[in-house]
C-alpha cells in the first residue's frame, strides 16, 4: 500500500526570519502512532501547518493520500491545532453538529460518550468553559472522526494528568489500524508508551527517524532520555 | 457544502445584525415620539432642544449603524478566516471560493436588510412628522400629486422607461455593494500576509485600493460625462446622456473592480495563506 504522507524538499522561510523548515524529505506510513519530537521553535508546528494547507510552503510539496493539501486531503486529516479554534458563541452540542455536518467520517455518538465520560455538559456555551475543557472538547471532536491521518499538535500540554490518561487511552482505542496518528509534543515521557515511531526534528531538519524499539534496543535508553541527550543545551 | 457554510455563517451573524436593526427601530420610535411632542408643544423651549438633539442622535445612529454593519462583517471575515477560528475553517473540506461566497452573500444580505430598515425608518419618521404638523393633510395623496408633477421632468431627463431605470439602478446598487464588501475582503487578505501588524496592513491595503478605484473612476467616468455633454447640443439630451453614462459607467467599473477583488481574495486564500 502506498504511503500515507509524502514530503518532498519541503521548505518554509518566514519573511525576515530564519529557515523554519529546511528541505525536508520524509514518508509517513499507515497504521502507526508517530511522535514528532523537537524543542520549541524546531519547526514542528510549521511542518504540521503546511501538511494542513494553513501555510504555503516556500518550496517543495506535501502529498496526503496522493493529494496536495486541498478539499481531498482535508477530508482525510483530523487536525488538532494548538489554538482554541471553536467559536465562543456556540454551544458544545452545536460544535458537535458542526463537525457532523462538514465531516462525513464524524461519529456523533462517540463524541457524546467521550463528552459524558469527561463530564462536559453539551448544553454549555464554549465561552463558559475553562481553557483546559475547551482543549478537551477539541480533542474529542478530532478523535471522533474516522480519519486516515490524525495530526495532533501538543494535544496534552494544557490538560490535567487524569484527563491526559483518559485522552491517551482514547487515542489508542479509537483509531483504526490503517490510520496514522502524528503527535507533536515535548512531554515525551507521558506519551512514550503509546508511540511506534519517533521523528526528531531540529532547526527545521529531520535528524532522526526511527522506531521506539530500535532506540531502546540500540541506545539502551528510553526515548525521553535519548531526547534529552540529543537536544542537550 | 456552500449551503452548510451559509447556514453557519448566518447563524453566527444574525444576532448582531438583528440587534443593530432593533436599535434602529428603537431610535426611530424615540424620534417619532420626540418630534410629535415637540411639534404639539412648540412653545416649550426644553422640548425644542430635545427635538433637535433627537434629530442629531437619529442621524448619527443611522450613519453609525450603516458603517457598523460593514465593520462587523469585516471583523467576522478576519476573525473567522484569518484569526484562530481560521484553523478550523481552513481545515474543513470546502474550497476557498465557497468560503468567500458564503461570507459575501450573508454580508450583502445583512446590509440590504439594514438598508431597507433605514429607508422604512426615514419614511415613517417623515410621515409622522408631517401628520403631526397638520393632521388634516392627506400625505400619501400629496406625495402622489408631487410625484406626478415631477414625473415628466424625470422621464425626459433619464430618457428611458422609468421601471427600466429603477431596475438598472437597483442592480447597480447591489453590484456596488458586492464590490464594496469584496474590497474589504481583498484588503484583509492582503493584510494577513504581513508577518506582524496584520490589521494595520489590511487598513493600509484598503486605503490604497480605495484611492486606486477612485482614480480610475474619475479618469473614466468624468471624461465620459464631459464628452457626452459636449457632443450633445440639446440641453435635455445632454442631461439624460450625462445621467445615464455616468451612473452606468460607474456601475460597470464597480463590477469590474468587484471581480478583481474576488480574484485577489481567492488567489491569496488559496496560494498565500499564512496562518502563523
């Protein structure tokens, strides 16, 4: 089966700023949970935004299921950005309807059962929810889709540890085996156990692409310890 | 997908637009009440001052609301497509043109509704004012009499059937409205390309485009009017020619600019999106 994501010569230069992503080449297979790991400012979010068509590359291209970012790729990607992107004036139930209207692969019953498990009242307006709860709602919406590729940008940073465990469990149980989850974070120890592969990224370049097992076997270290060694200041 | 976008765009906007129009209706009622009491007791100094103040307040309210609707639509476009909400909107499986069309249809629709409320408000205020001055006068009868008196002159001036003139005029106004809103969208889309100061960039882009459009208008529309005046010897003919040519050409220029603004917005949203 063809690769899910193909990235060829991808480059992004911000105007008047440094190179954010530097001639990146990588293929991402189906059926994996992949950690996109790197320090702040390494280019993780820039890469993710280009995969979602939110930023225009300076050079190179991204193909998802063989399509450049557009309507076809967006049908297949469930993306969780770092930002709170839901309209404050909407109720939780309205945003659930919104997702149901626009994404054919959205499972409303799954969304409602997760909302119930995390004790989020679906009649509340978004503006009355705390920042952490809003993040949970967004994660629930994204994980309630049957997408081919889930791209989660720092999904657990603002969430309390109890909910974090629930969310990680949800991520593992909810996704189908042909789908891939790309998870960007710097809280590695929390997610290490669920990862199949890791991509280390620094200064806009991929410096390592490996399975978690290989790191443990060859380096004799956890991914977290290895990350600290590679990115030591 | 366009239908769904329209549904959510309308759901998100209608409350603010309704609130603005309710405010207009309230101000109109206040105006009617205040004018009537002023006229009935015209010797009361305090009420006279109140009447003048109400008139100023009424006038300002109409100006502010008609601008506020456009500003609200501009803010909504910016926040929903280029602010944090844009992270959701631009990852929906819809095209850039569907985003723009859904926004413009709701914006123009809201503006037209507000415009109708303003026109009704002015008429009802004027009507109540005249009936308060002299309750015995048949106002609608007077209006139709006055209308019949000026009608031949208007007919002669416009040199075409009246219904055609008003239809063309209405179409032209709607085209100009589309063009004005698209000009705001194009400016915001140019502004979002700036790394910092996106709002300032949008405002500068708007001013730049406005100057460009006005310059083109005056270079094309004005000489055309003058030449049609010079070429026509008869006085009546020249008036009709000037009227027709100047408003038709300004509407055509508006339409051309509108298409240009749409293309600029579309291309920038497709090729130069910069959600940073």
